[in-house]
C-alpha cells in the first residue's frame, strides 16, 4: 500500500507485522508466523498465511488431511477479516487455493558432495560447477515451536554471496549413473532453503543434462 512508504520510496511500515496484527485483532493466530500478501494485479493478491508441519512426503492420506485443514484455515482467516476487520477488508474473497499441499523439503540425495551453509556465505566456486545461485537463505520453520522464533538463528540474517552448485552434489554417492536436480540434491538444511528455487533448479537440470551428454 502507498501509505507503507515515504516520499523517497523507503518502507516505513512492516506490512507482514501489520497483517499479523490485523489477523490477531479478529481472533486469528495463523499457523505461519509471518503471513504475507503479494500484489499480483489491481485488487488481486497472493496470500501466504499458513503452514502445515511434519507431513510425510510419501503419505497420501496425511497429505490429503493436511490439505483440507490448510484450506479450511485460509477460509477461516478470510471470513474473520471480512466480518470483523472493518472497511479495509470489505469485498475480500478467495479466488482459488492450491489444489494440494506442497512440500518445501523432502528426501535429499546422498551425493558425492554436500553443500554447506559455509559454501553459501563464502561464495564457493567449484571446478565441476553447473550453475550459480544468488538467492538468499529463505528459511521456513519445520515445526510450530520453530515458527515462534524470529527467524531461526542469527546466521540466517547474513547475506550470502553467489555460490556455485557442483555436479557432485547432483550425483549419487551410492548408485552409479543416478543424478538429481532441484531441491532434492545433496545439501544441508540451511543451503537447501536457498538453492531450492525454480530458477536454480532449472540451471542444475540443464547442467546435469550437459554433463551426461558429454560423457556419452
């Protein structure tokens, strides 16, 4: 909103805290500690307001139950804002919600090299690099207890340097000729929250394909 910025374009209001305060005011404590709205177009926003925790990636029944619970929470938030939030929320309605629950984390490859947080902070380069990642550490809580912390640990606040993804992190240490790309490569918890984004995953996939072709 324009009121959130001064004449020089500098943010003067923390919109995440404002949204959380608005939800708390109408009696809602969201399951995600940093609810956010992203403007897509005039009158159209993407709402990131809830999280599910400890849902197995390979349990279809658990994923279904969690998806229904998550969708119900979003509708409850919207109803509360419309009925109790005042004029600012009049006309608010849900256009659509995700068709299913998606995991930020899942199984990861046991690779020939495991990317570390220090690799991110040092801007590490590798001889077998596939692509470069410059996305920051975007850590999301993995439990309700962790969700209450701001944000989980001081190292998260440090700005990373562009670092490279080596082929060895995409190559299985245990199975010959098995390669992965994306969030499932070999890396620690912290760096995974950086390299899991779509753009970097595409670079990994293209790099792995090129490496395989060169060895054919």
